């Protein structure tokens, strides 16, 4: 499970934000497009692509995409 | 000054808790009314598919200790080919408006309390917001056309913005023209259908299981006689004139099919349409659809509704049924959504709607 692939999969959940703006260090909750719907789609993406369950608390406790990646990695 | 981060907590209540009864403390917004509402509590306790008393039926989210949102679940069965798997139906999602910015819905929709007990999930009767949530969660979404037959033109004029005396006058005049149609559909059953006897019954017969489970579709939420009885006997919010009915259709004393109907008040706030008494055909089955088709059963259902019903509706994804319905003055008026989640990830074909037995009455729709 590579970080760069995770970032790419994460970026795909956004429709209006340019993928180039989204990096491992991005504080994703500060993105203009960020919403509960995108949070749900990230949770669904992680479940489908990585077969890992994450919850709202995991999203709340993560600041950057890399933070969330580490949570997912720890559960694989 | 930085705002203190709210503390979001989640509580899970099981079937056992429901049976024993419990109250929801610190609940100024009445989130826990699903528990104190006796009709709803009875419905959940009577669910025929509870095999584990620890099945979680209510997930309650709190923000700084205040009840802020909830979602309910009840056990159902999912038939996939020859397998029957335990699944769950979702119900009654609510997040108090002032707490929506804390992403409570995420907590509620992604709870895993029943993860080790169920293999699939169903939902039905969603608003557009609800469907957007299901899309974000990558759930399979099925759509069926809603077909409607007006018995009272009031809602048409309300939708156009008429009020007061003008609304009353327009409705009165238009209804005069609706009456012959109502008469034809209520009292002039086609000759071919007069060979059938339609009977309302209080006890759903077991023969419906064969009709439901062997209808030729590979996938379905199992609506056997136990499930149908449960839905017939329960309503979340009973009101005058609201009812659930189950009918058998026989020919020469032999069962040929069945249908189930509900009568409810439904309004559309966004269009200023006040609640209408709406009759719905929510379930149906036929031993041989070439002989007794879906629309035949709808046609047999029409005269069974209360005479003061404002509108009759059913849903279908069958083009032939839609065509016949339009020939009988039904009009298409929206879409009904059913969602499905395959937690096993084994049933790749289950995304194909053509393989499904789908009905208006999925999940908790009949009791709602």
C-alpha cells in the first residue's frame, strides 16, 4: 500500500479541487470542497480499495492525508 | 479564542434493550422518540428475523452529552441464488439541525455494531439528500418509476400555487371530470379479471413464500409470509384512515397471487402540497405473471382502496407495466429508490437491477 496511490485515490473523491493541490501533507479538512459527503466517500473508498474500516473519529483525529494513510496502514 | 472541540460519542442499544424498555436521557430534541413511540417500539420488537438479542437496533450519537442524532436497524434476510443471508434494513436516520456541522451522520451511517451479524444492508424511500449520501457510500442504488392515479385534483392545483376559494373551486370542477374515470376503474373490472376473487385477510398465508422466493429473480430482500405479516401488523405512526391491508387473489378457490396496500397521508412541503390520503400498492406476487401480471394485480387493487383516497400509486421498473398503467390514466410522478450494500463483496452481479425482485415495500417502507 503506497502513500502516493493513497493520495491519488483520496484526490479522486474531489470533483472541483485540482489533484495537484492534494498532497500527503494537505490538511484535507481545510480544503474548500471538503464536506460530510466527501468524508463518507473517503470512508467508502478506503473500505473498497484497502478493505479497511475507518470511522468518523479517524477522520476527526487526522489532520493530513498522510495521518489518515497511517491509520489505514496500521489496520491492514 | 479557539472554540472548544465538541465531544461526539456513540451509544448502541440492542433488541434486548428494546424488549426491556429504556429511556434516552439528556434529549431536549426528542431524538429518542423512536424508543418512546410505542408503535415503533412494538414494530421493532416484533421483527420476525431477530436471532440474536444483541442485534443493535438503535445507534444514538451525542454531542457533549446531548442526544444529537440516531439511526435504527432491524434484521432482514437477503436471498442470493440458493443462499439466504442475514442482513439489515436501515431506518429513521435523523440528525438535529444544529449538530449537522459535527458530521454526526458519518458516525451513524458507518457504525459497525452489527458487522459480524449481517452480510448485506437495505434501504428505501430516500430523499435526494439521502440518495447523495448513498452514492458517496458507493451503495448500489436501484430506481423504479412511481406511477400515480389522481382521485382528487386538489394537489395538482396546490402545486400550481392556488389557495383558498380559488383552489376549492378549481378542485371541485376538475373532480367532476375525474369521477367517470374513478367509476370505470372501481366498478368496471375487465372481463378477464372478473374470474379472480380478491379477499382481504388478516393472516398472511404460507403459500405466498413459494410465490415470493421462486419468482425467477436471483436476488431479493426476503418478503416471506412472516415478513409480510410483520409489515401488515405494524405502523410506526398510526393515524385515522391510515392502514395496511393484505389481499389474496384466487381463481376457483386456488391461490393465484397476492397484493399488499397501504393508506397514508403524504404531503410535499417543498411544493406547498398539503397531506393527501395516498393509497399505495407496496407488494405483489403472482404464481404466473403471464396469466396474472403486475398491472393486473394493480388493477385489482384499485377498487380496494378507501373511496375518499386522493391518490393511488405504485412503483415498477417494468416497461410493459408502465405502458399499461399509462393507458389507464396513471402518470409517472417521480422515482423510488432502493439501496443495497453487499458486505461480503461476493455478489458482483448484484449491481444488475434486472436480477432483482424489487418492490415499493422494501426495508421499513410499509410500516412507515
